[in-house]
C-alpha cells in the first residue's frame, strides 16, 4: 500500500454483535463485544505512523459516538485489521 493515503479504522470493524453487512470486517473468531477506540489506539500506536484519533463515526453507524483512528501502515488494510483483531482478542481474553 502506498504511503499517500491514511487507513481509517472504526471500532465497528471488530464488533462481535455486528454482521459483515453491518460493518464488521474481521471473522467472528477474532472479533470482540463492544470494542472502543482507546483499546484499538493502544494496539495501533506502535504498528503505524502518524496515528490519529478522531470523533468521526462509521458511515453506516453515523449516530454513534464511537470515533475512529487513522494511520499510515506499510501493508494491506486487511492484514492490519487481522492483527488488531487478534490483539483485541488477547486483551479481552474472550472466546
């Protein structure tokens, strides 16, 4: 992936309670219940550069105030999402 465009990550990408059509982007086995931006920020601050928290919401869940994170990452968005999902799972210690 090129360095000219930031990757935006929303907590909805990792929410166990959402379907893929509702915004979840990772498999159920690495998703957690009600992820928050603070947890995700703690994971990604060492993975990418120029990591920024924002109050912007997911387009399909615009009324929520979960926020988002943008960062530059030297890989694909899918690989980044899987790394974050696995770390969230470890942090939460859920099955």
